[in-house]
């Protein structure tokens, strides 16, 4: 994968040297030509096409930003309401993730989302213990995390 990115960068620089222009548009055009060349040569290069994991990671970032925005709105409603009517609770989230980096990333994303904090991970690494500021019901909370963060992390982890 790293060799593909390196080839793409070298082809971009070569394009700029051939055209004698280092403007942003020309660099972008050279990068796109290099990307096409690497895509055509992907069967002869080690690993999968290098842009695929980048796109999956970008999708995870978008999912996080959407969830972050929604959680900020929820917390803002709580803070601005005249009467604070919340139901804080701890709950156990059974995760299907197996790798340490996946569990750490899931814990980090949950903790960075306002209103939720991962307080502990079980010894067998199959359960996350989460504190929610406003807890509705267990099935909705688990399904929300599973369909957003966990699904996107699984995609990033697949090679």
C-alpha cells in the first residue's frame, strides 16, 4: 500500500516536471493521472489499491462528525432547558470487535461524543461499560452504537 502511494507521488512530481508547472491545479491533475496509473497497475503492485482504506477511514470520520453534531444538539437541549429532566445510567455494550485497536477506537469515539463516556472494558474485551447522560432504553443505545461507530470501524478493519 505504501509503495502505491509513493509511486503516485513520484508520478505527480514527474508530471509537474514535464509540464514545468507547480500550480495547485497542475499538481492535482498530476495526482489524478498518477492515481489512474496506479489503479491500472494495481495487479502488479503488492496489496490492495491504496485509496480504498483511505475512503473507508474518511467514511468513519464523517460518521463521527454526524454523531458528534447530533450529540452536541442533545446536550445543548439539556443545558438550555428550564427543567433538567435527564436519566443518567450505566449500561453494558457487548461489542463484536476483536482487535485491540478497534476496541480502543470505539471507546475513544464513544467518549469523544458528548453525553457518553466509556468507563471500563471487560477483561475478555467483549463488553464496554458506558455512562450515558440521558439514557432512553438499552436496545436503542446499543443499536445506535452498533450501526454507526462499530459498523464503520469494521469496514476500516477489513482489508
